C-alpha cells in the first residue's frame, strides 16, 4: 500500500479501511516511512547543461528556471543509483496504516531532518523515496540502490549545485500539501553546520511552478500524513 506515502491514494485507502476492514484485520504494509537524502542527479545536470548552451541558437532561460523549481518523477526509470547519494538518508515521517485517521490523511504536513554528508561531492537535488514494512522482518524500499520496482524515483532540484564537505550536516525541511490539480516545489533557506562548527546559510530560489499531470502523483509532493 504505497498509498501510505501518496496523498493521491491515501485518503480512499483509509476510507476503505474504515468501512471494510474487519476487527483484528491486518493492513499490508503495516507502515510506510518517507526518506530524503542529498543527491547528484546526473540526468538533471545534463538537461540543464544542454539548455544553458542555448541549443539551436535559442535562449532557454525561462525553461531552466522552471526546471529547477519542478518536482521530477521518473516513472519506472531508475535514474538514481546508490553512488549518486551525497548524504546519509534522513527519516521524514512514518505512517501507521492501522492508526492513521482520515483527518490526518487529509491534512498538510511538514517535517525536518538532518542529513550528514559522508564524502566530498556536489549535490543538485534532494532525493525522496519511501520504504514499507510488509510484515515483521519483511520490508520493501524503493530508494537509490534498491532493487527496481514499478515505482519511480522522485527528486526535488536545487537551483544550483552545492559543494559539500565530509562531516557537513544539512537540515532539510519537506512540506506537503493536499492533492491539487498540479504540484509545486518551493525551495527556501538551508542552514549547514560545517565540520569546524561554523554555520553558513545558502539561499535558493523560492518560486512555485506547475508540474506535468503525470508527475503530480509523486508520493513526496502530495504525501498527506505523518505519525511520530
């Protein structure tokens, strides 16, 4: 039940659970956890490089601006590998399929997580995915480096690549909203704690943009609920 991480389908699943699940019945999966990590999306980098070269003698500045403010959902194409991650994964929230209420499923939520950079490199996106607990000791994850499934991969681009040093801790805040005709990704301010103890604040653009209708199912862009 990826619905626990997808606002587009969570609400009807909870309605069905409340109506038809018998006392003592089991929800599978029992819980779903949303994750985030800094990543280098090479396909995003190649796309932006192509557009910035003014192909065919045409300036694509407006398209570049929209591209870095758009949630990217790859469909079944697995475009991120484990080696593309630039930080340890950080947990955003966990949905308990048996206990989440309809009100929670319909609510807005945001969470903050700390991402520890383990090796030097550049990040140009925030990778977003989920893992599901199917049964005690049996789980499924669709993150970078995990075995392929029919679920695609989701990234939230940064306006420009950020060079990272080992030991840097980046606080990432992910906000979600109820299902809408289109999705949005709004970047803001991120504060990094450097290994020396100094702090630096990077401002990224903060615009809203429309996504392709096929992408609005992105579980992170439209996730509804969370349970601590």
